[in-house]
């Protein structure tokens, strides 16, 4: 009987130790979430639309500093026309948006403080069909072509 009692005491101690470890892990996990959650919330977001109000897919959004227009980060808009910049330091910025076949546009200057998310007011870009009039493609044979069994010298007209 005494052997059975000692085994029960050991089992109870092991179970109590497991509960203490589980509580400690939960506490550490909660503490990590509280400490690091502000880091993940730091982002600047916005949307790009055309003159019809439709989202512009694959437009390039540049986050630039107001002081010298230096590039901080860049992003490509998704299917919904949204872009996102993560892990941004506090400062004064503006967003410039470009896309092929559209006019460029930029946001007003804004101040970002790293205490959460910031949403840039929606940017509209307009079709620029008149910007591209014609494309001329020219090609020229190389002066010397080397084949497996011969060398060809091409003659050019002056």
C-alpha cells in the first residue's frame, strides 16, 4: 500500500508542476503579444483609383520624405487598388503614384507618428492616352555573325 501512495504523491506533484509551467508559458506569450503588437500595427495604407472610380491594379506607390523627396519604400497595388507600407519610422512623408498609360499623382504631405496605422486619402490617376503617339522599332543586323561552319560579314548601307 505504501508504494501506491508514493506513486500517487509523485503523480500529483508532476501534474501541479505541469500546471505551473503551462501558466508561465501563457503569461510569457501574453506579455510578448502586449509588447510586440504595436510594432505590427505600424503601417501606412491607401488606395489608387482611376477617373471612373475603379481600382487601378499594379500601380506603383512610392513613399517619399517631404524634406528631400528621397525614396523610403515602394509598393505595388493589389486587385483592389490598395497599397501598404510596413515598419515606417515617424516623420513627414508623401505618396507618389505612377502607372503606365496614366498621369502621375501625389498625396498631400502628412506627418506619420508611429502609434498605429495611417490611411492616406484616396488618390485618383487619369488615363493619359494622348501621351503615347507612336512607336518606331528599328533593327540592324550585326556586323559579324559567327555560325558553326562559317563567319558572315554583313554589309551596311551608309
